[in-house]
């Protein structure tokens, strides 16, 4: 089933097409999963890094198509300040993911699996793939629903300054008042697919991101005064 949603409002300058941002950073649930060796892991393990969380499955054709671009993005930006966390919701577990990675030549992404599918509801991911940008404090800055080319020049140019500024300790305190414009917008992508664990694609909630702060980070500058 396709999810159709008309975009609302203009994108921030420099924001890649389809990336949905809003006003206030929203804490992301501490989703739990296992690594390739079956050890328990959680999103909290990545606190202090900017995380690009991609929720996907091997049976999802758009997910399979974009996975090499996520692998290349991790190779380009991955390190102490940034990580692509590709979280599979395959019910068959890590061996299925390992086989797929081997098949397409993924070398830079670690195996992470939530076979229970609970991450879908926790993250309000109504379809696959869903990709969420999370700051170093564990808060959602925005999301993109559907596949894209994650190693494209405009995407790397958008993400790199954010990673650099977050790594430099420029995260905005929770209680700081910021200027914002109240414009929310959503995405439209014809390839978004519903996951069987959640049935038909429904409406997701609007997530909130500090737009002035993110815009300043993306442009390589400092956020404005409160």
C-alpha cells in the first residue's frame, strides 16, 4: 500500500528534497535491538554521536535499493561524531541481514536487528524505509520517509556541518528558548511501503525540530540568540 501525503510549507534552505523538519527537537525512544552477534544494544549506546537511523527490511525493495548509498555515507562521514544505524526489522534475524549485506557488498554498516518489529511503533514509522536524523543528545531533528541517495552531494553537504557542530559541543540546551516559525511539512514518496507488522499505512504524528538551530548548523554558522 502506498502512503500519499502532500508536502506542506517550504523546506529550509539547503535541506535535501523530502527531508521533513519541524520546530522542536523531540526525544527519541530508546529503541532496543541486537547486533550481528546477538548481543543486546540500544539507541542510547550512541549518545554523543549524530545518528542517521534507517529502519528497513530485506523484503523491502526500496530499502534494498538505497542500502549501498547508506554504506557509502557511513564510509564518508562515519566516525566518532556520526554513525549510520541501519536497523532491520526482518523477523528472520541477523543471518538474513548478513546474507544480504554480503550479496550487495556492504562493508561499512554494522548488523542491527529488531526481529520483534517494536521499533516501528516506538518510532512512529508507518512505512519502510523510514530514516530519522538524531542529534548527539538523542533528539529527533527530522526524518525522511521513502528511499533516497544518501551519498548525494547535497545530502552530504547538509549532514556534514551538523555533525561537525554537534561534535564541537554546540548542542542547544533543553530549556533554551529559540525562535521558530511554526511551519510543519511532510513528505510525499511513491515508493513508501507499509510494514506487515503495522498493517495499512496510517497517519503519523508531526515530529518537531528546532528549525533555526538546524538551519544555522547546515549553513555552517552559529544559531541566533534566543
